[in-house]
C-alpha cells in the first residue's frame, strides 16, 4: 500500500468518529456565571459601611518547598494604626495578636506568638481588598498574598425564581 493512501486511511479512522459525534452532540452554549458570585478576575466588593482594611483577610503563604498554607487575619484600622488577630491554621487554629501600620500603600503587620517570637508581614495594599509582600519568620523570608473576604449572608443567595437557590438578585439572567 502506498504511504499516502495509508495515511489517508489512518486519518479517516481517527477523525471520522469525531465528525459524526460533532453532528450528534453539537456544542452547547456556555451558561453565564451566577450573578451573586464575582467573576474570577474581579475582587470582592467591600461593604460600603466598612472602613479601611477592617474585616477578615485570607492569607496565602507560599513556602519555599512549593506548598501553600492558608491562614486568616481579622483586622481593625484606626487611622494609620492596625490591630487584630491572626488565626494560625497550621497550629490548631491558634489565635495571636496583630499590631501594625499602614503608610499610603505600604503595610507592616507584626504577629506575636505566645513564646515572644514574631512573624512580620511587610508589603503593599491594592485598594482595600488585596495585599502582597514578604513574611519574615525567624531567618526565612516567604512570599504571601492576602485577600479581603466579605461576609456573605445565606439569604442573599436565595432567588425567588424557580430553583430557589443561586440566583442572587432575583433577576433573570
């Protein structure tokens, strides 16, 4: 059998079932995202009554071994002074005090452990919803990011439309 004929037969065997499947199962249109959830590239909308950096922040610490841990800050801002707690998920959800300051977009947070050692978070703030910087813990420096996580009320996710849950605003898509 000549080589071109052989390749033509192989191509027909491989691609013919795909062509038939495409006719039987045409592509379906994409469903729009739920209105109650922000698009993946959008930051959450802060509560209009929120002041400054107040609230709960999810902290992602990117360790040098490639692992990522997730902890939380609960912060309160009064002028340029920041106070709050750090929830250490790696150590049985232990809570440690946080003190710090904000100077324009530069943030400096100090977490003090029970034994007197500290973790120092230094970085920058993007608006009031995102932080990025370096964590100094002992002799090591580790990259971190933090994102503001607003509280959601369950009732806000219920829709009066058929289906009940997930419509958000109650308006049809």
